[in-house]
C-alpha cells in the first residue's frame, strides 16, 4: 500500500466568483474566510448573524497536484475522503467521480484510469446546506433537530443548525483527511478484534477480511505487543477469494498473564499494541494498527426490588458511572487541536470521571478522542447521530444510515473505552411525551414506523453484526420498552430537566431515584475572562443584547437569577454575579450527585449536562470553550471523589454519609463539630468509619432539636472532616439556613504563595467562615488542586 496525502493548501471560491482564494484542508469555508479577514469572528458579539450568508451559498475547492511516482506501480488507486461536509460533487481531471450526502461517512472512488502523468486537478463543489433542507422541508415537513426546521433531512450534525447552547453556523468543506491510496494484489477490507476472557487468560482474535485483485498466495500476520514489551505472533494463509474477490480468516493468540484495563478510579489502563499485516510472500501489501485494552464490559439489567437495574459492569465489578455529556468541542470541528482535546479528556479524568456520553446531536468523535479515553480510563456511551427530531423513512435514507453505522462501528469497536451504542437522543420522548404522535395522520404514522425500523431493527442489527460484544440501547432516555415511559424510575435511563425548565428547587433532585441519570443540569455564566472575549464593557450586563445573544436557552438568564434569589443575596456588580452564577450551578449539581451516590444500590450512574462548550456562551458546561474550569468542575472533583463525604438533612436531623467507590474496604475517622461562623465550638464528636467496598454508609445521625436551638441556626454551621490517621482527606460545610440568611461578614482571608519546585503553592486561612473561596491568577488560567471551596474559621487550606 502507498498513501499520498492531499491535505494542506488548496484554493476555494464562492461559486460564480472570479477570484480563487487560499484555503486550508482539512478545514471549511467559515474558517478559511475568517483566516483571510473576509468575515468577522462569529463568536464575538452578534457577528454570527452577519455570516449566515455563508451557508446560503455554493462553494468550490480545487487542488492541482502531481501523483507520487510510487502510485504508478499500484494495481488500484483510490481517491479517499474521510469526511466531506456535506453535499458535495467530486471531480478529477474533469471526470465526475460522485456525489456525497452524509458528513458522517467516508467516501472513496477508484481513479486508477483517471490519474494523469504530470499535473492532476481535483475539484469539489459544495452545495448550500440551508438551501437543500428548505427545499426538502417544503416537500415533507419534519420536526426539530435544532433551531432550523428541516435539519433531519440531511445527515449533518444536528447542533450545527443551532441548539440551546450553540450557534447556527453550519460548516461547509473538507473536514477530514483527503488522500490517494494505492494497492497491489490485495488490501485489508476490515479487521474485527474480539476478546474472550476465561480461566485468567484472554484469547484475542482478529477477524480479517481482505479484497484481492490478483491470484497470489496471501498471508496475514497478527502481532500483539504487551505493555511490558512481550510480543505474540501468529501468521496464517488466507483462503482463496470468492467470486467477489473477498476472503477472510480468524486469527487468535492466547495471552496468559493479561494486564487488565480498568475505568478511571478502579485500576490502571494498560494498553496492548496490535498489528494486522497482509503479505504476498515477503511483500507487505497492507496493515492496520490498533490500541487495545483487555477488559470485559456489560450492561447488567436484572430484576430487583426497585424494578430493573441499569448497571455497567467491568471485569465483574459493578461501576457507578460518574461523568458528564460530551458535545462537539468547537462549532468549527477542524479548529479542535489535539492539545485542546487532550486537555478536555484529561480534565474529565482529573475530576474522577469514568464515563462520558457522546451526545447524538453532534458527530462521531475522531479516533484521538477514543484513544485518549482509552488512556485515561473514561468509558464512552456513544449515541448514534440523531437528536430531538423526526427523520425521513425512505429506504434510501435508511440505507445511507446503515452504511454510516457500519463504517463507524468498524472504526471504533476495538476501543476498550467504548461501553454502549445508543440509538438517539430524546426522540422516544418526542413520540411519547412531546406530541409528535398523531395516530389519525397516515404520513405521521409512516414516519413513526420509520423510527421503529431504524432504532428497533436496523441499528441493533448493525451492532449485533459488527460489534456483538457491546450492548445497544434504543434511545436516551428510554425504559428499553418501545414507546413506553421513556423516563421511568423503575428501568432504563432518565433525563431530568424539571429543575431547569420548570423552575423546581434543587431539593427536587433528591426526590428522584432513577436507575441511571444520563442527563440533568443547571446553567451558569462562563468565567468573566470568557465574557470579555465576546462582550464589550457596555455589554457586560445580564440583560444586555449581546449577553442574551450568547444565551440560547430561552429565558435562561431569568432562570439563573430566580434560582439565585432562592439561595444567595444579590451581588453588587456584574463580575460578582458571574462568579455567583457558577457557584449556584455547582451547588445545584452537587445536590443531585451526592443524593444519587448515597443511593448507589438503586442508582447506577450520573452524567450531568454538560462537560464542554462549542463557543463562548452561557450554558450548562463545567468547562468553558477556552478550557477554563468553572466552579462546577472543581465541585465535580469533590463530589465524584472515590470517597465521598456528604451530609443529608433537614431542620430536624443531619445524617453524615461516606460513599465509597473503592474496590476494597476503607477505615478512617469522621470528626464533626457545630461551630459559630467565627469558629466558636458548640458541639463536637467523632465516629469510626468502616466503609465497605462499593457501598454507602451512614456514619452518624445528628438530632438538631437536641444539639442546636433554632434561634442560633443562622450563625452556626456543621463542619465534617474525614481523616485517615493524621491526614485530613476531605471536609464539607453544611449551614442550617439558606446562604442568603447566614450572618456572613468579612472573613479576613489571608493568603501566602510559595514556589515548591515547579508548583505554585497557596496557603489560605480565614478569621471567620469564608464560603466558596475563588482563587485566580492575573494573566493566567491555571487549574488549582481545589477552588470555590469553603474555609471555616481558623482553618488552614493548602
């Protein structure tokens, strides 16, 4: 095999224009125009509105190139496009190769007889996506799929039409690698790696499919290299090809002392390197390389006292899934660098997350995303790319989706991190709860039948054929029973949005007992530095036009302020409001997660909405577009800790819990005290903690009627600390009244800073209680070991 990249400098222009302009591939029209200064930055102010014409226009890209001499000796040469976004016509040297209509698929055309000696020219015409969906919508109106009606007509990331956290900036262009591939004799069509664990050994098999053009004795070699450097090899002959030129074989190696892969927090993530190579005699024809973790994963759904469990089990250990939902990390995906991607995945792991749900309104992430999740121990719940809409039911559309599914199943199925394939986001809810279903309308019922065919037959059949070792789930949220109570508390997964959309108090989270909470959330503003990137000083007001343009959830700013009024005194300036909105968000999500972790026998996971942003915006994220940790992400590092210290209570009693995700038992000491805001101790005690593995323990219960007079509760807090020997592992503060009613004063914060090696160390203390202390450094965006934390009087934090 020989490959020649066509990435790099191309030319592009608007169709009908005269001037060809420089372009970068992979890339897109918006980013190319932005680099040339031809459009304003659509992330600033309301400039998004000034670039809508881009997606209303047709564009063309072209490249002149000389084919590498090595291609001349190959039997077959292909033009390979890993991703074209989206409606494209591809031409080589004036010969029309084909059309594309799906950004989630790769495309290849044989060009063996089309290549010329000397200069060649490839040209790609992109048709305006907005024009297309409007024409299709006029033919058959479809529901939802973003802010623009008709989005489901086109296999393009739904959120690119606009979402309640994202802009309407549908990209156009060559968004993935483009290259020439040459082969002689034969090539690998597919490799399917599977694992069988038994008796302390792992049998790793490689199902190899090859396509052959010349009659030659083919050999396929499987090489497995362990993390400690040992290698295993097996080589076998391929059988003669069938009438279509295809042949296949399964190769197996037995790993006697396997290094086992674990999710983050449960063990290490050793990875094996696997290579499958195809030979004719001694001549290497083709090869594929993979990164593999050895583990068993299942979704355990068994009857229990609450209904049916929904628990991910890895290597026999039931995992409490701790994590968040992942959306595209940039509205223009080609701007996402490997460094930014690594920072996001690492940040998830640093907050003790062990699962990310790749939401179905974006796109299937790049290979690097899954490589990083493998390395950091982050399980991936992978949606197929359908969200919040009614999709076409035609056979051609379903076949397009089937090919998309097969391609992505084959691309991703070897990854240790991949835990589940899910059909769609919230579309079953649409048919059951949102009024989509109209039984008296034949056209509507035809579309419902198409939904049933796609998500209850076509996709599960594709998963069963291409990735049978992983579970399939039809929709999120779903009970697993088609069109029956998609947000059941007895079975399946839940999306709970009453706190945000219906203005329920944070305490409402603690009335929910889902089997798996896959979505819930509360918004905050991004950090003030981020707001300064898109809003001038005169626009830095919660109700300014620009701030409301960067709030896509209807009356979202009003919801933030009204919930804030329930908990806090109103801040005196805009930067303080920004800070307090982040604290409010962190407190709200903490309420839910601590409750569900305390009930881990019944609830098996929490994935809050959402980890990240695709542009600078007011949203539900815990990490903003620029990678800055909001208060929620620091709170997640605490409430997702392997040993969670938490307090549950009301005006009568406070129960103190230790929740363990450790796989072995743990022993330590709980120390508690009732003290005034200035540190005067009123009651104190301690209790031994014997935390069983993977269990929650109520360590003690405090009767407030006996311990604390009601009239003193506005000036008193409960301080709990978890100790192991002489080391304090964690602490938490519980007031007995809303924060707005605490008699807080100037805490007299003192801070000293020292350089310890390459680490900047902060030491803080307070004369009286300091709530939600925020650390920052002018001119830098560091990640602190902790931030937005409580500091009781006389307490010293490092």
